């Protein structure tokens, strides 16, 4: 049997997972299906994390560009390059 939370293989007579302390599922429920469901949940969380990370990088890039433009404007270098 596998833990429905972390996927660790646990003995049949164990009530709790030794890795994450998740209570063992009730008899008659497929532990494989629950394990696969938790893998999908983990993948979804990872995908959401990657999306958030990409958004954060994009925002940081935009902020850096804005800072550079305002620095050029404040120092008058932009006018120098445009003339």
C-alpha cells in the first residue's frame, strides 16, 4: 500500500505514514488511484509555481527597463542620443 499524500510505500498494518503522518485511507479505496491523483495535484502545483515564476521574471524585467528609461530621462542622456 502507498501513502495517499506522499506516495511512500507503507505496510498494510500501519495506521499513519512514517514520512508525512497522513492517516491511512479506508479499506476499499484504491491507493494507486489516490497516489496518481496526488501526483497530478503535485504537477498542477508545480505548473502554477512555474507560471508564477515566469510572471515574476517578466515583471522584474519590465521594472528594470522602466528604471533604465527614467535614469536616461533624468540624466539628459536620452536627449543626447535623440539629437
